[in-house]
């Protein structure tokens, strides 16, 4: 375990106080694109070619500074755009310059009207107008979602592996069931195969794709550039949003361990406490849920005052949460964009060192953000 129980508890006490009175800081904000329809994710293209943006309804767009967005790129798979489902994350393959592979996650319909998260890749044409030969390499099974908790964040770790975060489809017990792909982080190769050193390979009754489990609704996933560890954030129920470091084979507690309650105000039926033996306590927890979303570590030289900061979008609190990272611990410093009143779905660090954010609105925006001083 990377951190002591005492340290975690002390951090939680601080978290509760900080979350109640977050400091709001001004920033410089430029709207570089508007009229986006519930944008979900952003991936910058190399060579100053702009960025790819997903819209939950199923469109993949190319944005260029000063030129706006393209017509929808062709070749995107059919998505199940209901509730929280639709076209989700977009990332470039580590060898994009050679392979031109673009990876997508999305909600995919099953034969019974329910859906699950699927992941695949296609080759982006040289004219940037089409994804050719889209290949689905992963499907969340069984398909259980009626519109909730898809997860779907994608991260390459720099060592040839792809991590995918998966929600439990609002079916709580599945997060503890190793024969199901709900409430898990899975690990694949950069071609979509199962690595033979995954923790449950060869274990009867367990899915070999699983890396870690006991996760509710993961909405942010990023590699820590200083520790090279995978970090994840997830929605709690009513209270108890968390940051975790999902490690090989470990159980992160949901729904046995949680700081939240049901939206009805009643306890989670399966919960045994805020921390439970045999499960990992969260690295950081918000007792009042901001509804965390995309996350990005700042490791650029452009704004030294932002070094060692972690930016996390907030949907319910309509802001970006700024946390200071010190090793494997974080403290909340401030909120930014609070005055705009927009749900923030994703945050990314651009190649220019600016912070970029997507607002999850019917008239969504792409924002370019820098410190006010």
C-alpha cells in the first residue's frame, strides 16, 4: 500500500473542510470553439493540425485554431446515445505518426436493448476526413446498462499497454464480481490483446482483462508523469467521489466501502463502512460530490506556477478543481471557472502548455485557460 491509513484519514478530514469552502481563483479564459453538442473528449493531433473532439451523440470532429470544426469524420462506429451513453473518449495510439491509429470508446447496444462500453481503433486518413477499417477489440460483458455508468476513459501507459476504466452500469454488486467487466479497470496491449501478466489470467471464474476492481463510475484516468502510476477518479453515489491509484489485482471497495449514501438518503445496502479490510482506501475523497470528470496532470514548462498540479473537471459543481500533487498525496488548492456556470466534462494540457476544457452543454465550448497572473 502506498499510503498509511492514518494519513488517508487525516487527508479526508482536510478534504471535507476544503470541499466546504473551496477557494475560487481567477484565470484567463478564451472560448476557442463554441456550438459543440455535448462534447466528451479531446485529443491533440501532432504537427499543429488541431485536435479531435468527440460529441456524445456520435460525432468525431477535427478542430483547428481559428478555423473551427470540420464536418463529422466518417467511419466512426454506431453508438448507443442514450442517457450517459454515446461516443466517449478519443486517444491517439502511441505510434500515431506511423500507424495513424485513433482509439475510441463508446456505448454499444446489445440485443436486449441494454448497452455496454466498447473500445476499438481505426486509421485516420491523411486528409483527416475518415477513420478506415475500424476494429473493435474490447466489449464490456455482459451488457447491463440502461443508460448509466459507462466509464470509458482510455490511457496508454508508455510501456505498450492500454488501460480502460469501466463503470458498473449502476448494477452495484457487479463491481465485486470477477466474472463480469463492470466496475473494473482493464489492461490490454496496444493491439487489444490480453497481457499474460494481468493478475487474473488463468484464474477460473475471472475475466483475464481485469487489472483492478471495486470501482463505481470512473470518469477521469491519467498517468502521473512523476511517479508513472495510473491515477483514476470516480463518482461516488450521494457523496464520496474519490481519487484512487488502481494497482494490479487490488479491490477498491465499491459497493462494500463508500463515503456516500444512496440518492434516496438511505445507506448503500451492501456497504460495510467507509473503509473495509481487504479493500484499498481512496487516496482522496470528497464527502460532498462535485461529480468529477476528466483529469490532467500539469507537467509543462509554460506556466511554472501550475507545476505539480492536477486539474479535474466537475460536472455538478461546474468548475475545475485544482489539486497540488506531492508524491502520492494531493491537497485541494482552489476551484477555477466557477463563475461560468458550465459543466466541465474534460480537461487536457495542450502542446502549447495551456489548459483546455470541454463544457458538457447542448451549446458546449472548448476553452483555452491560463493563469491570471
